[in-house]
């Protein structure tokens, strides 16, 4: 006997209700659910009856699931007090994630009131995330409207469930009164401060939370003095990211040592060259940490229509930057580390990156000792130097690179590095010759070079360049490098035993050698 239509609908609905989960909802369905929720909120804020959610535009099964599920309501939008209270009620007692925007604290009080409503019970807050369009900050008329912003809104902590916190536009006095410790923030893992004035001196900011793993400082003032006081207390810190505006005032006066704990795995510094020099001269960074440095002293609009933003590193500080950043390589070599790769590559259209890979002497024998985030126990040190638009300032790009490579050749551990990777565009042949000679002085025992541009092939085919990379055995080309059969044959004729390969063919043809036979092109 066939089922009736109503029976089929009921049975199919029961199956869907049992098998489907909120996190698998299509985006369109979610949009309709929240649109219906928005329409269901009473216009009169003093209406105290239970809000009836009449969701007529979506599947009844999903409507029921949305109403019954608390997890769906834990990401709270800051729109108005009535909407915020609805989300807080529906999600109770689960912890909540809140996203706010500094630029929306305008003369209208609705946004600020909704935000204060969320912070009335900070014990439920799991994440307090700042999301903003920074372009709005450069609109003077809009920026002056931020009179509803109140630093004291953040005085209602402690927050025992808070794991991620992003604060913006807080002054030194406010931060000095905040106590980031295990009593107030026992679960805090990720802290980001944007456009804040960090306190220093006799009354520094107290930050001793043992659970803090990631710290991000974006365009903050006094961050060097702040780190000198705070770094030694952050025993679990694994990642530190610092982004300084290129027009920031440099640090003046003596700087106390900045001591990082052995837990630090990643340090990313984007700053002016003067700040970078001060930082590395004062810092004690664990050798096993990966360090990325970008030094920018100026930025301007360039190009035919002056519509391309180009960065620049001060030329007379390039060599000193290389000395201070890569000095840790010498220390690592003395501690038993070995260098296994160095790369030189273009970054965007206005900078060049020098990157050195080191392998730790540690060899774990127990599975409990392994760091699964870094299975080979290796670390990286990289330095990005800007030289304005490469297309229009190729000579400046070459000069910047040569200045940086000059002190690197004095690092003893690099002389035995087996692998180089080079990807430089726009250089003329004479420039390639100079770069290759300098790199050969840095790493004379290199046996393999990976090329992302063809310029080096011609250099290897010149008789007067035989002393450039004298130990070279193999050159691997990326798929986008055009194969110049004549240049390859010239190089192979002069350097006996030199092998050219394509990186994309090595897996399938491990023994192949360029140039290939005609039928393989």
C-alpha cells in the first residue's frame, strides 16, 4: 500500500531532523533564517513578551533546528540592544563570540549600547574580535564621529572563558590599569592590540598570563619598551607579530634587554630599519625560532599614473640590517645547527627577500619529545628589503641586494650550504653576473641550484665564470622558466657533469636531463 502524501512528508521530515546538523546548513538557508529572525524582533523596545519567531520563508525543519540549537546563536552581531539580547538569550548558557568595529561607534548610541550589553556578563565571552575597514579611519569626518567610544567599556573583566581578545585605540593609562594574569584571564591564548599606546616606565602594563600563546601588536606606540618588560613573563608565547607604521617615531634612549622564553617559535617584525636594528640589538631570541623581518622606511605612489604603492628600505642601513638579522645564523652554527638552503627571491614588485634555512642538531628519540608543528626541527631567518618599483628602479634593486649579500659571506656556516634557490626577474645579464659572483662567495660549496628565472643559465655557460659555484652538480628549473636549449648546451659543455632538470618532471622521470629529446617537447 502506498503511503499518503502527509505520511511521506512527516517521515521524510523525521529523517532529515535526525541526519542533518546546523553546521551543514546551506548559506542561503542561514541567510533566510537570520532575515526572518530580524523581522521577528519587535519594533517597540519596551515590548516584554516572548518574541515569536514566525519563519515562513524557510523549510520548517530548519526553522525548528535554528530555534532549538543554541550553538547557532553564539556568534553575536553588534547591531542593536534588542537583537543582542535576543542572541544572548537564545545562546544561554553557552560561551559567545563577539565581533565589533571601532569605526561604527558613531554619534548614534545604538551600537555602543549593544556592545555594552554584551560586556554586562564577560564570563560568557569566548572571543572578542575587532573587525574594521581601516580605510574609514582616513576619513577625517568619519573619524571625528567616534565620540561613543569609551575605554571604560573594557573595565568589566575578569573573563574566565575568554580565549581571544582584540583591543583597539586604548591609551597607556587604560592599559596600565588592565591586569592580564591567570586570575582575570586564565584561558587567554590570543591577544591583539591595534593602534594602542603601550605603557612603559615605572608603571608598565601587567601581562603575565601563562596561557598566552600569540601576541599581535599592530601600529602600537612604545612596543619596544613594552616588550622589554613583558617578554620575560610570557612563558608560553609561541608567536609574536609586530607591525609598525613606517612613519612611526623611532625609539630614543637606552633599551632594556628583551628576553624571550624558549617557547617562542615564530617572530614576525614589520618595521622601519632603525626600529629593527634597536630590536635585534636588545633582543635575545631562541635559536630554534623562525624569524621574518620586513624593513620599510618609506612608501610612495609610483608608476605611469602614480597609482602603485611602492615601498623602500633606507639604503645606508641595508648592510647593518643584514649583519644584525643574520648574526643569529653564526650563533646557531656554533650551537651545532647546519644550514641546508638559502633563497633569494623577488617579493611583489618592490622588494627582495633573503631567506636562510637551518636544521637543529636535536634528534628526538621519543615520540613524546617530537614537535609536530615542526617535524624536521628546522628554523628560518628571512629579511625583506624594499627598493621601490623594480620595473623602474632595477639598479636600486641590484644595489640593495648586493649590499645585503656583502656581510652574509662572512657567516661561516653558509659556506657549506648545499642548496640555493634563486628567483630574480628583470635583471640584465651583467647584474646576474654580479649577483651570482656574490652568492658564490657566500656559498662556494653549493651543489644544487633551483631557478625561478633563466638568467643564471647564461652565466654558467661563460668560460670566465667557471669559478662561480665550482661544486655545482645540478640546476633545477621551475615549470614557468623557458628552456633555452642553446644556453643549457653551452653550460653543459663547459661544466662537465652538470645536469639540468625540470622540477615538475622529477617525480615521474627522476633521471631525466635537459635538454630533452625533440619528441619530448
